[in-house]
């Protein structure tokens, strides 16, 4: 890890963050820098990356500049990774989170225009340590940069067991819970001491649209309904 850090630092430290995309480094530049270190471990990593680039069908995809527009200038920006092979999905998640981190700290961004960032199937992030480390700072400091993070997953364990998932859970300003089976409901109740037996009973018997919202130390029951416009748009989906 230290050799990789040295190589990446040598590549990126001299660069200006506003360089055009086609002037930024690619994976083959990292291979070259690793070889310059002349250490057995860096040589081995350089060889593995060289084989990936030159001798696999997916290699060129990892050794070029992205063709995905990672900007967030539109009112609504949506990325769907469902069609990407599971093996490469973490790579795309890393690119997306990296784009969010750059956008979040962009010097000239108008913070009066609030941004809501929603990440569905959040468990995929917490399962990969590197992705969890990327996502955790967003959860902690996003509000300072006028960004609200909504992390969504069907399984509460996503936010209770992995270290980074727990960090995100603890830094959440609010938690909204829809119907849960008895075991995951009890696990959530153990993690949130403000949830009382009555709330737990409500959560395990909740119908469509019924939710429990925990904001600070206050717990509320909610009914979430689609608006007429949403019903028209989502008809048949």
C-alpha cells in the first residue's frame, strides 16, 4: 500500500485539478510509475496491471479517459449500474462517489442551490472496504457543502455491521424505516434506543406507505403516499 501511495502521489501531486480530461493520467501511467520505484512488490503490481491492460478484453476500458458525464449540472442526474457486470460494478461506484466528492468541494459551486444525493442498494458500497471509505466522508460532511445524502437499502444490517455502514448510520440526521420483519426490526431497535416497544410493533405490522421516522431523539409515525403526478409517471412500472 505504501508503494502504491508513493506512485499515485508522484502522478497526481504535480497536477492541477482543473486540467482537461484528456490530460489526466490513465492506468498505464501508474504502471510506468510503479516500475520506476524498482521494488519487487511494485514490479509485481505493475506486471499484474500490465497484463490486465494488454492481455484481457476489458483492459482498454480501464486504460482510458471516462466517456461518462459525471457532472451534476442538471436538476436531476440519474445513473443506473444495473446492466454492468457485478465484477466491475464497484469500479463504477468508485467513479460516481469520486465525482460526488469533487463536486462537493468544487470552489465555484453555488451552495445556495441545495443538492440531494440518493444512493440505492447502498449495501453494495459497504461490502467493499475501499468504497465504504469513500462514502463515509460524504455522510459526515455533506451538510456543510449543502448536500443531503440519502442512503437506501432493504437490509438494515447494511448500516449496522460493516464499520463504514455503522459510521454512516451514526452520522445520519434522520432515519426512515418502512416495514421490517421481526428480527431486523429488533436489530434496529437495539441500535436506536429511542424506538419503544410500541414503535417496534408498528414497524413489524406496517402496511404500504407506513413508516417510522427517527429525527434526532424524536420518533414519528408517517404515511408516505405518491402524489397524483408520481402515480401518472410510474403507472405500469
